[in-house]
């Protein structure tokens, strides 16, 4: 399982541990990933995703999964999230 957010594409970053004596050793900063089930209003069901805590806050801020995916770039989304985005777009087109 890769350590990459399915909605934002946020992954591990590198940096240094810096001691009091200013010694630097390599380290990795991992994203805070959580397994969540987000409800889609259009599809009427839940979608299981592995997303970062900041992405979860962004989904809430934009007003839900459907609105977040509508504005999200396809290059940042995982294959699973892109599939859900296309399902939502298809269902919204059928409703209109």
C-alpha cells in the first residue's frame, strides 16, 4: 500500500533531523493518511478512500465529496478516485 493521498496526491517528503549540535541526518515526513468512507450525495452510497487529514478537511470545506471531485484535477487523483469522479459526472448528467 503506497503512502499517497488518493484525492490530493500528497506523498512522503524528505528532510533532516537537526540535533542541538546542528548535526543533520536524513528523515522522511509521511502524510497523515486515514482510511475513511465518504458519502456521495449523487451516487447515494459511500466510497472508501485512503486520504490525508488535510484532504478530509478540504472535502468538508468544499461541501462534500461530489463538489470536491468536481473541482479536483485528474492528474492528482488516484485511479479509484478518478473512477468515482466519472461515475458522479455520469449520474449528474443523467439527472439533468
